C-alpha cells in the first residue's frame, strides 16, 4: 500500500486566497480556487482519465488514485503494483507559465518502482500546493526534502506511461503526444544522446529535483489509435 | 587481441539440424570486406549527431577492432547473429551469416554490455559450439563480468540493419534499455497496445540481463519508420 502520509499535511483552505500574486500579467499566475483542480464532481471520470494513461491490459489491475480536497485517495485497489494518478499543474517546472493552470491534467501510469519512488514527490508537491505556499516556498521546501533524503531518488527501472488522449499540457501543447518517461538520479543527459538532432530521446531536469527524466514518444495512444510524431 | 582458430571454426556445429542455419558458416561470410562500409553501417545505428563522435568497431578475423576513436563515450558496432538467444524462436538466426545488427551503445552500456559482445564473439571465432559458449559465458559472468551500470541503453535505428530473413529485414528502428533480470510485467512489456517489448536476447540464458525495447519512430537518417504503428 502506498503511503499517503506525506500528503496528510494540513490543508488550510482559509489560506487559499493567500496563494496568490507572483505575476498578475502571466497566465495562471496564481493558484485558482481548489474546486477548479478537482474532478470530484465526477469521481468516475477521474478514475477513467487516470486509467487512460496506459493500455487497458495494464490499467485493469492497477491501483487508481483520485485527488480530493484532502489529497490523493485510493479509489481502486489493484494487484499488479502499477498506480494510476492524474497529476496536476504543480508537477510542472516552477518557471512554467502553466504552473497554476487548473485545466492541466497529466494522467500517469507508474510502474511499481516508480510508484514507490515518484509518488512521494507527487504527494509532496500536492501538499505544498494545498498549503498555499508561494512557488519560492515550494521550491525551497522541496529542495530541503531532497537534501535531507526525505524524498527518494528514482528506483532502478522507474518508468511511466503517458498515453492518454485526454492529457492536457495547457494551451501551447494540448495533449502533445503519447510518450513514456524513465527516471534516474540526475546524470549527464548526453549519456542517452538526449536532445541531439534526430534523437528520439528528450530529457527534462526540473530543479530542484535531482532527477533526470527521459522522454520517448510512443506510436499509439492507449486506446490503440495511431499518433503522429515528428522527427526532432 | 582475440584469438581466431580458423581451423576449428567450422567445427562449431550446432545441434539443431532442423534449423535453417544449424551451424557456423565459413568465417568470411560473417565479415565485411569493405571496412569503410562496416564503419558507415555501424554509425547508421544512431543519429549522426551521436555517432559522428563515437568509437566505431569493425569485426576482423581476430575479433572486434577499434576503427575510429571517438570522444563522446558512445560505441557503435555491427553485431552478428551470435548475439541472438541460444534457444527458442530467436535462436534461428544465431548462425545466420546475413545478420547485421548495427548498434550504438551509450557509455554505461559500452562499459557493461559490450563486454558480452566481445566474449561471445571471442568464443565464436575460437570455433566453440553453442554449449561451449554458454559454459564460457557462465564462467565469464562469475569471474569477469562488470556490474550492469544504471542507465545503460543503446540505439538500433539503422535502416540498413538486417535482423531477419523475413520480408522486413530491418524490422523496426528501436531503442534498447538494459536492466537486471526482472519480470517483464514490471514495465508492462508485450501487453496489448503497450509500446514496450521484452527482447528475448539474454534473459538469464545465461547473461543476467533483461533488454527492453521501445520503437523509435524514425530511422537514424530522419525518415519515418513505417512499420512503427502495429
């Protein structure tokens, strides 16, 4: 069972209004009202969206989490060690203009090593967002957590599926393309030939996370329909 | 340098008389007479931005030799049929002299996976049988195999690769990721609509490595891989 303890931080709903105001000119400069991030009005919709992250052959036996007013909750208990979750915008880099965009949805299917080592970060970021911290405060708290090893680095073999047609990266990228992500403790990204012209590998490194995230496009969405991916 | 015992090479008779390639063919059939062509084929495994600065190996009568010294830690090489599984469906090409598997190993794989290519090739060129090679690898694993490095992976994106006698000789452009032995289910491999495939190449028989494959979507020259959507 995945520990949800990290997420059990106190939510001070009365402080929502204080989680505001970094740059009023930027899109989604501050956190929107909590309800805009939730899909609790239709819990089944969030379960279905989460499960759309990977082929049905995987999702039917996986845990499924949904985001509620008090954090992520296990909505479906699985048996294959995979965990499905719809991450929200605060999993983006801190300098991403969509960081507080309440329409952003990232359905992820985490394999068992990733469920153990990535979900704590998801819970951490969500708790910080819910506690009405500024992005600067969130950054500092996350950095400290990694420095003190309160947050784990990726286990060997950690990866996830992001094959949902419903994923939404914001107005610029829409649902982007289906892809796989592989996580490692931070390394020189050239070791995978990432981001070289013609390479199918991209790399993300989101400070302050000491993590390298390698991204490889997939050919199909989770429902088996073809995607169209361009050569870099 | 690896020792070649040509006089015994042809004695490396395989056991499966029903297979299309039951035993080792004459060594010359596995070699490429045009050294520059082998260098180009090896480099075609990855996009030019990666392979132009990689070490390039070519197969000679005495084993693999460094033909080009690179500077980015990648190593590109054309593997032969004997890197196939020893048994099962994938073993049909073990002695197929037409097999050409251009592959570019990233630095961790060059250090911890490429030695297995060297070892198998050494024993093949010494004229050993499959059974002898398996025994030799088991000994190598106990005595000399380096631990698998995290992040070991490789590129196989050559349009010119020849991986099967089937109609689509070049199969598909793909990437390979090396892990310790694990249940393929952990990566969701080979499930319906999953883009992840578990390669039967090693699987503990006897190398203690699993190889997961993901389609790349295009060849190293940038052209689309039409076989990709399946």
